[in-house]
C-alpha cells in the first residue's frame, strides 16, 4: 500500500512538471474559487496526499497535515508560499520512508 502510494504520488508529481511528448495529460478546469481555477489535476493530487497523510504515523501525520492545509490555502489564493508543493512532497516522502522502514529511526 505504501509503495503504491509513493509511486502514484511520484507519477502525478512528475507529470505535473514534466511534459512528455507522447503523453497528453488533460488539465480540465473544474471550477473557479476566489478567482483561482481549480483543475482536475489539483483534485487528484489532493486526494492522493490526503490518503498518504492518513497512513503516516503520528508526528509525521501532524506535520504533513499542517503543510497540506497551507497547500490548500495557497491553491485557493489565500496564502502565497514559494516552493510549497515541493516542501509538501518532501515531507510526505520522508514520512513514508520512515514508516516503511518500520520506525527504526523514531
């Protein structure tokens, strides 16, 4: 389960930044909120990240949950943080690695 979530997150993250010639990823706008367009891509990433945050152990779940709330606020245009998506992905991946190793470092 944890490995599959890491792979899904990596695919969504890479396809969001890197455009491969033969792979067309549709960026369908769903609705507009606070003059920010919310796309299907944003909703998919939110669902995967929310699932991952639910799997993490307690200290990492709380840290990733706070960063996830900041990310939602920045997508809606309420707060502006440079590099927030990279910080969120990094926090989730580090937490999943510690979880997969069985908490040997905690």
